[in-house]
C-alpha cells in the first residue's frame, strides 16, 4: 500500500494531518467529541523492538475488559500490525461508511481497531511516509465509533518516532504511557530514551514493565532468570517513575500469541497471571474505587454504614482466598449501635468473573470483608456499589464483623494482591 492516500478513508482524499480533502473527516471538534467519551488513555510503547510490547498491550486490554470495563484496543503499528493475530481476529473487517468506522468487537467489553483489518492481504507491505501515518492514527481516534470507553489502550511500534509521538499528541496530555522493556542492558539503554521522550512531549509515565523477566518451567513452574532480572526496576528507580512489575517468559504466553487466544482470559493462576495482575492493578486504580490499605492498619466501619456485610467462609471461618470460599456469611448489623442482628449462610453461584459481585449486590451486601482479593475483582465489586476490605484475619464471620464495627479490625497483607 503506497503512501499517497490513507487506505481506510472512504473519500480517497489526503488524510495527512488529520484533515480529509474529500470531506470524510470533520476536524478538531470531532476529535474533541471522541476524546470526551474516553475516560482513560494508555499508550504502550518501548524504545526497543522485540520486548513483547504487543503481547503486554493485548493482555492489559483483555484484563481490563474482564474487570467489567469498556475498553478499546487501538493498534498503530502501521508496518507490523499484530493485534488481529493475537486476538484471533484475522480476516475481520470493520464496517466503514462515509463518516465513521466501527471497531471490531472481540467481546462485549472490548473493541479493536488495526490497520491489519484494512489490508487486502497479510502479505501486503505498507510503504508510507510520516504524514500519512500521522493521518491514519488521527483517523483511528476521531473517525472510529468507539463509543463510551473506560480505557483506550494503544499499541505503538518501537522507537520514539511518528507513531508514538502522533498517538500521544492526538490523545492529549492526560494520556499515560506504559513502557515495556526486557532486563538486559541493551534494551534498558533504548527504553531509557522512551522515558525521556514522554517527559519531553509532556505525558506522564504510568510505569515500566519488565517483560521476559525469567522463564517459567512448564513442568514445575519455577522461574529461571535466563536474561537476568531487575533491569526494569532499576531503570524505574533511576528515572523516578513507577515500576509496575516483572512478567516472566512463559511458554503458554508464546502459545497464546501464536494460536490467537488471550492469555489473561484463559489463565487466572500461576506466576505469569499473577505478574500481569500486578501490572494491571494500578491501571484499574486510575478508574477509582481501589483503596489500598497498608498491612497492619486498623479499619473501622462508618456509623452510618452498610446494614449487611458479606464474609467469604470456609470451614466456619473467613476464607483467606476469596475465590475459594464454600459459602458467604451475610451479616445484618446495626452500624450506629455497633451490634450484629443476624447471620445467614448462603451458597454462592459458581465462581466466574463478574458473577459474585452481582450476586452479592442482589443480596443487599454493601461491604465485603476478605482475606485476599485481586484488583480485577475489587474493581467489579466497586462498580456494583460494594466496598471491599482486604487483609481481614481468618476468624469466625461474627468476630471479624464485630471487630469492624468496633473500629479495631486489624488488617494484614492482601494475599491475592494481583
């Protein structure tokens, strides 16, 4: 595909700079309207190629969507669009008319747009200069019917050139960067420039991800540091930006990419899933509702608080792993008098993403006291109007609730902190 015109523009006009001579694009007000409907923008980039950036971007988007957030995934790697393959969307085609394009739906919560959908064949080379690439990126924002999104995740090609610069400038100064590296010094040198790049263009860095940090043994699960470890964390400290976590090199992640299924949709346990969870947790926090409490803090119930508190239970005591509980104790309380009125045990439906928060909300619960709960689950509970307190001790439900009412519930670490 040559660089004289944008292949996605139905007018056939010159889209450089985001303005179509054929009349298909409406300019700054259309862009502003689109951006006003997107709450949070995350741009995934790296100064180094081959660090697994597209895999990280894809799994971030999928995990956010599984946390019941409305997510768009925009692939602006013009010369090597891989997102369609990673999500098994090869051959999909967005609907295009004279004024907009519809993104391809991967699920009810995740929509995807990539130049890969618009190429006539997988072998088609894209031979474009900078202005045309810039125009395409702008079109992918303003002319795609994204609708109302909690998150737009943008996968950029490596480097600090046209695509990442255009993406950040188009999305505005509130777009945050997630920078991906591998542990080796040769990658760190290039990724350091990505941090400086973000600072120069005026966009905040949400954090650095150290990908391929060790390899997970497919037999025993042990992580061996083949390429070293700690380079990304050291760079984050050096540059004064957050460190989001280490993701090991996992054969299952490789297979998921080759076969086109999302790792984070299929895998919920293990070193790699937990690592991705730690990366996603602060990003979910951008949407609000995740209140981190330090271990050892004393938690008290508000005197005008909830009248029904839920506690996950196994063998008669609070179950430390929220998703493994046998029953829920629904404890009716009088917050003002700080007394327990009644406790009822109920068997929950099968534990699947999004099921328990809705079920507990239907039961009238307004607070969950748990030993551990992952960030995605906490986010879904928050969306259902339920406050989550983690780090509660393994005691009887009545003892835990009474301590909460009395203002002396001593919390420990969130044992499912991913």
